[in-house]
C-alpha cells in the first residue's frame, strides 16, 4: 500500500460513504430513497469539487442533503490526506513518517518537515476566507431571502466558491445576480484565492507581515509564486477580452446591459470558467466559438496546491517556456532567471499527454453511448468533468447511465491527478543503473 494508493483509495472511500448517505430518505427533499446513480454522481461531483449535477441541489435535496454535499465538498477541497491528518491532530495523536510522506506527495512539497504546521495553516486559511466570504455575501442573500435562508445561502456559496466546486442552490447558478458587483467580486475573489494554491497565499501573508512590521529587507518570492500569480492574471485578462469579443457583443442577448454590467459578466466567466463552474450567463446559448474558448480555459485550470483542477498553470507555463526555448534554439528552459529541471519538463509533458488521452477516451465512449448529442457538447462536458469545473450545456442529467459513469470516472481522474493515479496502479518508479546509448531521430 503505497502513498499514492492510500490517497486514491481514500477518495474512493469518501465517495462511497457519501453515496450511501445521499441515498437515504433524510437527504431527499421528498423524504424518499434517492436513485443510486444520482447519489453516486452527486457524491463524486462533490468530493472531486466538480459541481456537475444530475439533480437540482436546491430543490431535490433537503437541508441535510445539502449540508452533506457541502461537507463532501470541503473534504474534497482540502484533500483526503489533509483532512485525515487534521483529524489526527485534533485527537492529539502524532503521525508517523508515512503520514508525513503522504502529505508531502499530496501537497507536492519538497520536504516532509513542518507537515503538522502546514496542515494547521491550510485549515486556518480555509476557515478565515470562507467566513469572510460568508459575511460579504450576507447582504446580498439576506436582502432577497431573509435572514434564515440568507445565512445558509451565504455559507453554502462561500464554501463552494473557495473550494472551486461550482455547486449552487440556485437552478440558474448566478444568472439572477449577474449585475450584483458585491456578489461577483466576492465569489471571484474566493475562486481565485482558493484555486491559486495555499503556498502562494502563505508567501503573500509573510510578505505583508514583514512589510507591516517595518522589515524592509528584500523578500524573494519562490518560482512557484511568480508562475502561479503571473499566469493566473494573464489568463483572467485574456478570458475577459475573449468573452467580450466573442459572446458579449451579441446585441440580441446583451444589448440591454451597460458596459459595466458586461464587464462584470466577462470578469466572472473568465474567473469561474477555469476552475469553479459558476455561471452568470446561459452556457447553452453560447456560440461554438465561445464554447471552445471555455473548453480551453477549463483544460488549463487552476494552480498547483489549489482546490481547482485542469493541467494547472505551472504545467502550461513550463510547456510554453519549453516551446519558446526550442524555437529560439536554446538548450535550457528558463523561467524568471531560473533553470527548469528536466524532471519537471518530463512531468509537465506526462500531465499533458495523460490529460489529453483521458479526454479523448472519455469523449469517444460517451459519443458511442449517447450518439444523439452534439460533439461539441460532449467534449465540453468531458473537459468540464476532467478539469473539475462543473460548467454544463445542460446535457448532464440526460446522459445514459453508462455515460454518467464515464463522467464519474473522468471526474475522479481529474481530482486525484493523472500522474498520481498511474503511480497508484503501476507502483512508484524504481531507480535503475542501466543506461542506453543516445541516438537522434527526426521530430516535427
């Protein structure tokens, strides 16, 4: 039982327990037993922080069912090993070297020292931002739904946004609030911070703390911080421009909105598309060009260590920098005056090939099981599942049972990570003393 197998099996156990509980009559708003496929799909979608649904979360599930979905989302966002280790710390027990190695692999950390402090920091950061988001969302929801309902809506959507899950208690997500600046900026901030990674947040906190205390010595940000922040900002800006040029210029749909309201929509969709899965416009009515832009942004996803999915911003940056170096005739890949190791380039290439392969296989199978659906909608659904985004053109509930199972598997692969899953299946790589002669071949 290797560390990778422990993590992968841990997610399966949580999904299984969630499925059993969601099947119970207390989780259904009508007080009846839930359909097993619906329960399994909802549990997997929550644990994998995806947000794809085959039943309306706000009407088909009772308060206890919604609370269970929220707990599964929180566990999935924190990660199985993080949640387990935190529970061990709460009981006062000390965890051994195996737990430390599991945390190192789950969080992709360079070492195992300080694991307990890292877990406490992650949980504390999560609670601080979720509570802050809830307080900021209260005025929006209390105004429309009253205090009791408004508090629950604020809690649910704050946790859902921070964990980039995309679950909403509104059947139209946030279309009704597309002009609410407070909601748009609050949800967007939670999505960005939750998806950018805990390491980035902690580095920024230490920098602000040093500046606040008057310590003006130079603080060098890590390469991961620079890559995550710069790539995230660039993708958000590109997304705003793309949505504004392709979708929001259609007068029949958005002609009555002001320029500021269109900016809010473009900002929200650019942020939410890559990781969260909320929407403030009807995805079903988007053009093929708009859908393909969304597919590309979803496939890229969030940053390493965050609660979102996709191939990650770091993978994109390494591969684009590698391509740039090749085109310039260089033999080294340099990012921010730092050389990228060959092992990272191999890892990024493996993530890309494995991700593309997963999307192709899932798309082909669903195209066979549900041949009447348009190809662009099937591809959209598969990429949304793999990148754990949760956006949909509305075909999820109408998929065949086999099609839904394929999406469940795709969501699971996207959440645990293609490399971690392969490691759990084939075992950890073993060092070898065998070296082979080098030979050239034509490429390109």
